């Protein structure tokens, strides 16, 4: 950043985001509030439902503007040295992209999903940006990219985790590895099958069927589908829904085991919930997806499992051996303290923007990648198989709908929720899009 320091002013960074929820709020706020070299402003495309990070940013000097008028929006974008688009395919992102042809900018994509399943991260979309920040190294392994595309993207990309103010060394660590009665198995994070493993409760039942006297503590806001599943299986006495909690770091050491079981087709990235559990010295059992494997090494700082029986085996193994619980827990903490620090993260951010700020501002045209309609934009970011299914829905007539039922069952839960860039969420923002209506009717 030497060139800007010599000009006696801070580099102006403007973040664009649909909202500042838990994930993106922690990521953007963590950079903006720790940065003494750059000044940061944030534009939100809609009024946030939760204002925790908005309030924090404003209280500490980072201005946050909510849905500014088009003229004000354009002026702020034009005046910024660098614009950072925080992306996870929220339906409102298209509004920003539609304005970009008008304004020369230096533009960075900060991707807050892994980009592997949905939302898929197309190479042509990444090519439209001057630089790219990923919140997980697995994003560089997107299976849809060619070798040349992967190399090209890697040269202008960096891993900048969504760590926020994460300070693993200062976090409260588990001291006593004796077991609670009943055993407490914890989970923190999204309690929607779009992220949570679709067989999560079967994993819990597999443990109980081994005769383990355990209770499962889930912190987060549960979806209706999860609540219905718990009631259907009569697990109300075993599954403890804790709701949204502000005391997670105090709660974690009270667990005996941390079971982090994600949907195989997940959008996982930095996974702060998992990192915080590891920093708390908990023995970890997690699913064996790509994002989880980037954090947990099987047998070294936790266990990776692929089915309910294997999960139950590892739970029993941990319960029978206090030394294993302690060894894995302390190694989990050590690995996080060594790799995930806010200082290194901020340094990588600075290195990335230094490369971009040396470029001239230019016009960015997204018309060739985002499509002409909201449904075009939604389908564009779907994986190939899902694209085919949605296109079949839009081309088939009513009397052929039954032939699509089997195909629709192939679609992951992320397409059937009302969040996470699903068709239902897109329809909420674009209620007049006929194709979205047709897709949602079929999904129902």
C-alpha cells in the first residue's frame, strides 16, 4: 500500500452486499474495522433483518448505507478506489450488476460460497472482475473449470477467509475432558437442510442405537422442515434446539463432542462455527465434504465421516478414550491457531487490493453472463444437471409434468428452501417473472 500512503490518504474501499448477515457481516466487518491502511464504506442493497454488524460497523467508524438512491449509489461507486462485490448469488445482486456497464471501476469479487454446487461459480463470471477473493481454498477446485481457466483465475485470486475478529488463541478452551451425563454433542450453524446434512437425525439415531446416553444441542434458528423431522421421529427429548445464541464461545466448552454434519452438496466456505469449535479444544467429527477436508485432517485434528454408522463408531471411540478426546481437541485448537489469524487475513486482503489498484478503472459489462431476466440469472449459476432440470420444467407442458418428478427429486435441498438464492427467494424479489413462477409451482 506504499503508493497510497505516499499520497497522504487512505485507499477508499466500497463494499457492496445484499445484507450483513452472520457470514458476510463477520467477513466484511472483520476487515473494515481492523484496517488502518484503507477506509471502508458499505452499501447494502436492502434493509437488514438483523443489525448486529451494521451497528458495529457504524459505531466504529465504517459508514453503512442502506439502499441508497441510484444517483447516490453511482456517485459512491465512481468515487471509490476499489469496489468489492460480496457475492453468494443473492437475488438482489443482479441490480448491482445491471448498473455496472455505466460506471468505470476497479472491481473485486469476494465470493462467500465455495462455488462448487449451488451457487455455481462460472469462470466467465469471475473473468469479469479485476480480482477475486475466495473464503475457502476449495473454490479453486471448482470442477466446471478447465485447466486454463483454473490457472487464469488463480493468478488474480487470493484466499481471504471470512474470519471477522476471530482470535483463536484468546478464545476460551476446554479444560476438562471428562464426560457429561448424558453426553453433550453440539452443533452450531445453519439449521436448514440446505446446509445441514439431510440425514442429520439419522446420524443422531445411529449414536442412540449404540446405547449411548446422549443429547444433541443445536444452536441456530431451526427450519420448519427440521422441526417437523424431529417431531416425526419423536426426538424432542434428545434434540435440544437452543435457538440463536450470542454466547457461542462460552457455550462451546460445555460440549463433549462437536458433530458438524453438512449436506454433501453444500456451499460451505470459511466455516467459522467449525473453527470456533476447534479453537475451543473440542474433539471434532465432521462430514467429509471438500470444504470440511480443507479444515480437518482425519485422525489428526478431528474425524471425517461419510455415513451414520461411521459417525456412531467415532462417537463411541471418543467416549471410550479420554486421551483421544483430549489429543484431538488440543490438536484442533493448535491447527486453527497456526493457520487462521485475523492479522494474516488482513495482510492477504491488502496484497490483493494492491494488485488491483495498480490497474486502470474500466467498464465492466455483465450482460453476457447474467442473462436478461431474473430466471436467467438464477439458472446461470446452477450446476449443469440442475440447469437441465429447470430448462425441462420451462419447456414441458402441464401433461408432461409427471415425467419430471424423478428429476426434481435429484435437486438438492438448497433449491427447495426459501433462502440461499433458491427459486422461492428469487421469486420473492421478482414476483412478475413467469419462469420463476413456473419453476416454483413445480417444486411445490
